[in-house]
């Protein structure tokens, strides 16, 4: 079968022919129809993550497909794949076939296609946890927030998979939303109902800094400009930091940060996985019913280099999906 494998930290994956894996007790063999290409995959492949797979390894921490062999799932069952060390401690989904523990599989609901099933869990659960678990939407007295109607939510990377979902959930809850994107060309990718602001719009940025009205930032991009966005937040407000697509480090001027009295909070999905899992079924039904949407961009396995380039430079339209076949 074909698989993409990492042979050295920081190097791109190689498309290779490898042996078909065989499932053991408690495992299933799944034919992969769609695999997620995520920033977490890139973090693991850098070799700088706290867990380092044994080289060479097959990346891909999420995916979806059909069961080929299992003593729990019926052959042909449509399943999503995530968790259980897949793509980190065991071979991942960037392959035509993958062996995974039964605990890493969930049946895909009727009406949800496998591309969406491969990538929907992350934006749905991350957005919910960021807004409600960490950001405590509608319940942050330090910034004078007593209900969702008091919230002014700024979402960075609002055209991306997670950012777009944060915008949708915040609007559904009744908050005012400001959607920050990298350029005007990303405007069509932002859900309707939000004020869309380009990072290139220096005038609007100056207004937001001069009269801080934002009560909550859900920041999906990180990077050196995080401190500027902290300055847009009303005293007593908070910033929930989700990602780092614009860079893995940021510097705060401590005296001004203390004066601003803005809480900067991490969104740790490893610790808060249970919060997302508790609501993912309900949110997935909204996705199936068309009340929520996740934008996708698909790539062939042979085009993984271009796909990863678009991912690292923030040019993917929504979530990136790899088609192994």
C-alpha cells in the first residue's frame, strides 16, 4: 500500500510503498478515505513535541474510512479515527490502510460524509471549549459581562476551520463578533453575521486599540502580534489562546499588561477533551442538518508538499483533507 512517512525531524514526508499492516487483538484494519492534515501533525513531525514517534513513522492523527477487518465493527462500517496515540505512538492516517485500536473508532452518523467526519471533531470541540470552557462566554464579571449579549468576541484566523466555527457558535449564542482575517481575499470564507476586519486594515486596528471594547478574544494564530490584540481587550477581559499558526512565541510588555488587567488563558484540549466529547454529538447533528458548516480543501497524497505549504502559510480554505486513494 501507499503511505507517507517521516524519516527525519523537520523533513517533509516521503510517499512510499509499505507492507499492509495486520490488526491484532483489540484492533481494526481501516481503509482510509480521508485524513486530516493539521498543525498538530506538523508539531509532532518537527521533533520538538513532548512525544516523539520512532522514525520512520506515518503521521496523521485523524481520519475517516471504512472497516476492512475487526471483531467489533462490521466490515464496511463507516468510522472516524482519532485518539489512542494514532499518528503519534502508532502509525497514522496518512496511508491507504491503517491499524487502530477499537477505542479510537466511532461510527460516522448517517448524512455525514467521510471528508467532514475526518476533520469535524477538532473545530467543533475546540470552538466549544474555547468559548464556553475557557472563555466562559456570558459569564465573566471582571469585564462587566453578565450575559452573552454583553460579549464582544474577537476571533483571529476567522476564515480557518477552528476560527470559522468559533464565529458560528458565538453568533448562535447571541454575541457580537469581530472576525479578524489575514487579508481581504479571506472575507468570503467568514460566516455571515460578523464584522470582518483585515489584519492589513491599520485604521480599524487603531480604533480597536484606542477604545478597547472586546471582552473575549479567541486567538487561533498566536505569534508576535498577540500582544497587540491583548491591547484591544476591555480591562478585566480575557484572551483564550488556541493555536500558533503565526508563530510559537509572543512577548508581553509586563507593566502594560498588568495595567490592562487582561487574562491570557491556554486552551489545552488534551486536558479538556472530556468537555468537547460531551457535546460533540449534539454539534455534529447541527453539522449534518446544515446549521453549522466546516469548509474543506482536499489534496491528493502525491500533492502533500503543496498541501503542507498552504497549511503552514495559512492559505488553506478551512480544513485540509488528504485523500490517500
